[in-house]
C-alpha cells in the first residue's frame, strides 16, 4: 500500500491497521519517504539483522584463522575468474 504523508496523517488509525497486513509506504512530495511496519514485522527484521551481524563475526573469525588459504583463492578468482561464470544468468 502506498499513500501520501497527508493521507497517513489524516488516516493514522487506518494505517496502523493496514500495516498489520503488509508494510505501508508513505510518500512525500512524490517520493518514498517512510515505511510503516507492524511490530511483528519490525521484530522479525531485527532478528534477521542480528543473525546477519553474528554471521559476519563468524566470517571474520574464519578469515583470521584461514587467511592464507582465503587470500590464495581470492587471487586465483581475480586472475582466472569463476569457472562457468559465462553460463550464469546473473
């Protein structure tokens, strides 16, 4: 759902109900300005973010432990590319 900032102000109670089903995008001056989420959606995003941050820490520990091996493989990829890359659509 997309609404203008004026609509959101005038229909705030309705927006609180609507964001329980899906995020509500609020536009101001014709541009996306904010998003109203339910508390549950916000909590889920924060949980995912926390997991991502934790995974990043694990990645750093892995790199510190196997730095030489990682650097060697990164150099090989930089030099030769990824095998089969030309067949990938992305």
